[in-house]
């Protein structure tokens, strides 16, 4: 297995996940939908006014969990957040995701517009068959 398997799983499962952060020792999870899933990481947006952003600034370590129900299969990804200032990618996000403009983010230089990716991490799949063998599940580095 490689990260390409993760990309296929996320794409085929329509990509909804839980993104977990740390807020002063308290875990925080929220539902997220990635903008893109690429070989160099999984891209998301947030706003600088949101708690998510301040949590990522304080601790860039996160975990993502993608799930399918038929059959039950999880993809867990741990990684580090990198903030992305690439104007081309920010323009692409504005073009492809109309909800950003609906939130009032109209330009790439809007200070509230935060683009980030999860990368430099490890992923693994989990199924019911793996339930009692967690330590034996192969890890995928990306």
C-alpha cells in the first residue's frame, strides 16, 4: 500500500472526515471536507477568526479519520499542518468552492482566508477484521 490508496479511498468515500486538534489538552474534533487530496497532502480551508486556526497555530499535529459504512472501513491519518500561501492554489480554491465567497472571502489576500494542508504523516486503514490487531496494521508514510 501507498498514499495513492489513501487518495483513492478518500475520493471514493466522498471525502468527509473528522479533523482532530488539541486545545490546551482537550481534544477537539470537527467535520471537514478536503478541498483537494494530492500526493503532497490533504488541503483544507478555515478562517483566521475560528478556534480551529488558533488551535493549529498552537499545535500543528492533527489526526483525520475518514469512514465508509458499507463495508465499515476507516482511514486514520496523523500529520502536521502546513499553512499554504500559494496564490495560485488560493485562486483555485476560490474558483472551485463557491461557499468561500458566500462566507465573504473574495480575494486571496483576505486575512481571514487560511489555506492549509496535512502532510508529513502516517496513515493506516482499519476494518473489523483488524479490530484486535491494531499494532500489526501496516502504516503508510507520506
